[in-house]
């Protein structure tokens, strides 16, 4: 994975994955049009997206 990839750690199983690898939303959810949850590709646990502030801090720390 490249240094610019946005890694997410699953809150349930601890699997780390790139945000693009996660399954975004679900078709049966009543909030499917506005839901921003990202499902872990390993266990399907729904993780909240990382706030922009946290993304920015991580980017600064990588330098």
C-alpha cells in the first residue's frame, strides 16, 4: 500500500484495510442514501468513516 492510502482499522476484528476496499453502505438500509458507514471486507462490521481532522493529523505525522 502506498503512503497516501487511507487505512481503516476495523473496530471489531482489527483488520486494516484501505477505505476503497471496504463495502460502502448497504442496499437494504433505510439510510442507504445518506449512510457513510464502511463495512470491513473481512467481517462485514460497519465502521464509521474517519473524520477529516483525524485524516489531516495522520497525514502530518507521516511526514
